[in-house]
């Protein structure tokens, strides 16, 4: 058996062109591009009972549309809690909180304004 001189995409391309541009059930040397047309083609004995590949498709897991409320919460709620808790942890230092959350300071100010949260009130609450 000879080695394939290219990569997998090139092999797929050659096979695709053989199938599209030719008819019949067998690949012959004249169907192959150069230099592959110089390679000896060894016929496959189709009379042998070759083992069939076992293809199994995984059974899809049903999705519970009513997940437990304690485990899954809306992303917006998680975002709000993360920002508030981080600001409290950083004792109101927006720059430190932004650095820890890997977001901009303006994003924090924008979210607080969006949620109608008074910045000072957020820092005093526990």
C-alpha cells in the first residue's frame, strides 16, 4: 500500500471528484489524477464477507423544561449578583471589581444605572 502524498482535505477532494466526474461502481486508474494514476490498483475481493462496521447513535437525553429553580437561574440574575458581590468584596472600589470581573468600569456603572441601584446604597447593604 502506498502512502497518500497530501493531507486529508486533498484526499477528500480527489474522492469527491472521482465520484462526481465518473460513473460506475469501481475506481479505475484513469479516474485518478496524476501522479496517483501511476499507482497500481489492487482489486478488492468483494466476495469475502467483511465485518460490517458497528455504528451506534447515542440516544438523545430528554431535556427537562422545568429544571430545579435552585440550580439554574437566569444569566441576568447571576450577572447582577456577581457585580454586587464583587463591589461589596472590593469595598466599593469599582476599578478593582472591574478587574476581578474582567469587564470595564463603565460596564459596572451602566449595569447599576440599568438596575436602578444607587451605588452608595449597594455598598452599605450586606
